[in-house]
C-alpha cells in the first residue's frame, strides 16, 4: 500500500493529499541532514532504491532533481537543518554538505549512475 501511495503521483511534484494544503511542504525538495520529522524527497528515494525500485521509470523526475542539485564539484548543499534543535550542528545551510552529499551519492551509486 505504501508503494502504491508513493507511486500514485510524480514523486518530484509530490501532489499527495494533505489536510492543510493543496501543495506539499516546501521542505519536500530541500535536502537536509539529519532527517527527523520533516522528510525530503531524497529520503524517499533512499528507501525506494533500497527496496529495488531504483530503475523504475516513475522515479525519473525525482532522480533528475537529485542530479540537478549537484554542484560543479560533485557536492550537494544542506538546504534544511535542525540548528539549535540538535546537540551539534551539521554545517551551514545553503553550503556544500558532506552528509547530504553522502545521501545523494548513495542513491545514485545504487542505481549505477
């Protein structure tokens, strides 16, 4: 049922039904670390790729989004964080992040990109 729900719409657009809004959270397309109560598209991709769906054509737009966010040096920025809500900070927002880069590279490596 979870897979049916996730694949019921384009993952990159995330037009899922919500209680309070006609659009998904603005954080959906922001890559963050750590991932707690606010998820992002990268976390969903991590799960779907781990389950063997990395080559499913329904993920093409979401995977394209991941590749588009990569900088010229092969890194990804920390776009969302929990500064002040965790014991340590994981780097400055809107700057390259080793943690977000690791997450993105694991997804891409697991699909052979």
